[in-house]
């Protein structure tokens, strides 16, 4: 029997994303709290800002002719009056073609890059209906190993920033990525070659270290 695929409507996609996000937040519950006094997270299960925007354009048009000045419009940070104490906010951008682009803003106070990727991957699995019962349970007990210090005099601003950012795009050709794979695969004691993401991350990080050295 031939399997028939039913394409969800835009409203159904937004509903699915919102529902799966609420489920993901039960596992990553600090993201549904709020930063208090620049010192700790108050876990009150407040949820997160979830914005839905209609983009009067085709996603393919933006991919072919990207206007990087418009990238910030896909992020929820500029849409919120005060995002300073919000650990996470989400904006779902629905294009005229029905495609969806999701913008997220995280507070770097409670989530580094790896933490963000871990959460997004978990949310994506839930949205696709993947069984996550066997996935490792996240732990938030680092304070028991590294007791917090008294930083009452620390005045660094918290949460998301409203400062204007400058988006840039850097394109790596297939030949350049292949050359990086060959370079970084040398000396690796593993039959599995590094992925595109791994070699690009390694290259960018090495340039950052060199620039700050």
C-alpha cells in the first residue's frame, strides 16, 4: 500500500512547535524560569515568549538573495520590550510558501553553545515525533559541585542585549571543506572522518585563537 504524506498547514506547524516546545521545557525547566537579581534563576514554570510572524515573501527568495539586514527581524529579541531577564524566547516566521524559519534568543548566562544545541536537538526530536524516553536526562546540579560565590558587586548586564548586531555570511566551497577534512583528519586515530560541522568549527576556532594570540 502506498503511504500518503499529509503536509501540515502553517497553523498546524505552529501548534506542533508550541506543543513540542512546552514538552521540551519540562526537561529543560530552567529555560522556563526567570533571571533574578543577576544571581539566580527563579523556576516558576512561567513558560517562554512564543511569537508568530507572517513573512510576506517566499523563503526561496530570501535564500537566493539574502538581505542580511533583515535577519534580525526573524529573531524575537527586538520584538520584546524587555528581554533582559528572559532565558529563552522563540519566534516562528511563516513564509507565504508555508515554509518556516525559527529564531531563538538564549541568555548566555545559563546556556553555552553546546547547551543550546542540545536543547534545540531535543526539541526537534519531539517535534518530529521521535521517541526520547531513552535519551540522557539533563541535570542542573552543578551548584553542588561548584558552590556559587558572593558576586553582589558584579554589575554586568543580564540576559539578552538590545545592541545592534551586524550579521555576516561566509561561504565555504566544497573543495575548501574537503581540504579542511583532509587536514584535520591527519593524525586522528579513528576510521570515521570529521564531519563538515566539525572541521568548520575547528577552523573558525583556530582562527579566533590566532587572532587573539
